[in-house]
C-alpha cells in the first residue's frame, strides 16, 4: 500500500458527450470510465480514494458503491473548485494527494506508480504527468521556461497561437503535497476564457511562491487520453480491446481473428482456449482452459469450466461446468447451472434451472425453473410449462429418466428416477420412479376411411 490518497474528478456533465448519462459512467471495454480509473488507483496501492461527484451524483455513487469515498460539488465551477470540495475529507492528510480525472480510462497502475515515484524522488510540491500528444487539441499545454522547467499550464481556450503549437499536454493527472494543494487552491481565480477555477493554475501559484514544481513525462500518450466526445470514446474502446486481446494471447489464448473478438477488461480466459470470430465476452465472465468458444457467442457474467465447446450461443449470469458442449442457437438465461459433460444441441433455451451431469438436451427444448438430474435424456421438443399466467412453478426430473419427444411437463410436477415418458405426452401428475407414463389420447385407426370420404 502506498502513502497515497487519490481524488478522482467526476462531477462534470460531459456536455460534449450529448448524453443524459454522466460522462464518467459511459463504458469502455464493458466498464465505466470512472471504474477503470478507480481500479487503476487501487491496483497501484492507493490507501484512500475520494470521488468528486456532481452532475448525476446519485447515479455515480450507486454505480461505484462502497468502493470509494464521495464528496459533492454542487455547481461545476471548474477542476480547481472540484478538488477543493475534497478538503474537508482530506484536511488531516499531510502526505501526497494524486488528482485523477474520471474521463481518462486508459490510465493504468504502472503510470500511477511512475508519477508517484517521480514526484517523491523530485521532492516537489506539485508534479504533473505530461505526454506528447499527436493531436493536442482540447488539452492544456505545458509551457516550459527556457531552462526547461514547467512554468505553467495554459488551457486550449486561453492559449495564443504560439502556445497552441505545443504538443506536450497536461494529462489531467497530478501529484500534490496535500497542505500546499489546498492552500494554493484558495488563491485560484476564474479570470479566464471559461470563467472556471482551473486546477492547473495551482502549479503556477506554487512556482511563484518559490516551491518546486515538477513534470513526469510519459511516452505512452495513449494511456493519458482524455475522453470528451463519443468519437474519443470509440477510440479508447479500440485501444483497450486491443490491449486486452494482446494480454490474452500473451497468456496462451488463441484468437482466430483479434479484430472480431471483443473481450471486456475484467474477463479471464484460460490457456489453450480458442476464441473464434464474433465472440463477445462481457462483464465478469470467466472461461477455463482448452475450450472452443464461438463463432458467434456472447457471454455476459458467465462462468465456464475447462474443455467446453460452444457455438452460436448467448448466455448470461449462469455457470457451465467442465466438458459441456452447447450450440448452435442456444440461450442460457440467468441462474442456470449446467453440470459436467452436459450436451445441449440446437434451438434450446434453459432458464433458472440445474441440469445434472451428462444430461442431454439435444434439440428444440425449453427448460425453465427445473431441476434435472444426471444422465437424463430429453427428447426433441421437451417443454416445461412453468407459468400459469400468474406464478412460476418448478419441474423436477430424477436421474436417468427418459423423456419422450414432444413432452409437455406441466409444473409443478416430478418425474421419478429412471422413469420413462411416452412421446407426445402432457404430464400433469407426478411419475413414480421407474414407471412409464403415457399422457396422450389413444390412437384409433378407422379402416378404409379415405375411400369412404371420396365416395
Ligand atoms: C482538463 C484540464 C486540461 C487537461 C485535460 C486532460 C483543466 C482546467 N483542464 O481539461 O489541462 O489537458 O483535462 O484530459 O483542468 N470536473 C469536475 N468538476 C468541474 C469540472 C470538471 O469534477 O467543475 C471533472 C470532469 O468530470 C472530468 C474532469 O474533471 O472528469 C476534467 O474535466 P473536463 O471538463 O473534461 O476538462 P478538460 O477540458 O478535458
Ligand atoms: Ca476531459
């Protein structure tokens, strides 16, 4: 753990996003921008994280939960004013405060550590993280003295022609000594093009007081990109997804076509698993080793074991054990648990059900709210009638049962272990173990009927 407190700025509306959602809650690689920044701070070892919220503050608090402390900036009067709101919480801190922006989602723990260490070893009161931006439009520019020291930061809207030519930009990430920061913030004015209290002005103020201010330059400009628009959001998405794909491949996962494989930041995939094109792995999805996933699979918060094969499938909030194969055209809905070596074929939907080891749902099934034992065979077209229009009921099928094709199981109903059901049955009563149940009209053949009709 570092002797470091962070303040993450997340109060702005993000006008340029043209959205009702607070900017920092927009997602990249499946996770809000703010969560990316917070996760990086935590990974670097920050001991406290304070998030400044304002526009959509309640929404932001709900999204982050108890992972951070919050202060509210009632009116968005600028980044300097935003940091000032954290003063009451941090008054007792006399160590280092790092300010991060909730709209720089590509920042990572290494960069945070590099800035922190650079600040500490320089013995500065304030240190800004800078980058050479190929397109510096919109960023504050770093203005250096002839000797190369940082003199001040000038915002795009306040810069003259010469200053606009500067490619070295303010990443919006800084380290400050807490007491000096809050003292200097009292002196920041708003006499500028935007009429805002600019945090970067703290550097010039401290410098004028004869304090040491410092810059840590990174050549990884991508990690400092600030997101102000949807176009920039899409750019960050591309970079993060590319990084995730590289990380997976470096860890032994085969991606047949990285450009058409979309894996969220927090997803884990085991070695020797092959991801086929058009596979989306989202949220907290975990996939084991030696699996073949895709083409065309979308899994959201799905936990998949080893040696699993899936194609053309959608699953969310469910668990799949080792050796299962499913697809094509399968929908696994929340609270489904597929036991070891389950086989699911085409056009099958499973919802809120437990399917036991080695059970087969080979074609055209709807299994909802059910507990199916192990080594059960459900014939083509098995349907659980789990809903009477008001309530949902469960179906239980014992181990080794054999359900004939086109059976409707009207829940609540229990099929005993090893029982058989004749094809085309509508089962409304429990079936004892090892019985045969036939629930269909008796067949009657009328001899010569067709000829009689003709006449
Ligand atoms: C800011 C910096 C700029 C830097 C750039 C890096 C200032 C004045 N400018 O510009 O030098 O190059 O970031 O990306 O700081 N926010 C609040 N309260 C406010 C205003 C902003 O919490 O009153 C938050 C926003 O939610 C955002 C962050 O601060 O997360 C940065 O604000 P934004 O308006 O995006 O600043 P930039 O114009 O990008
Ligand atoms: Ca910004």
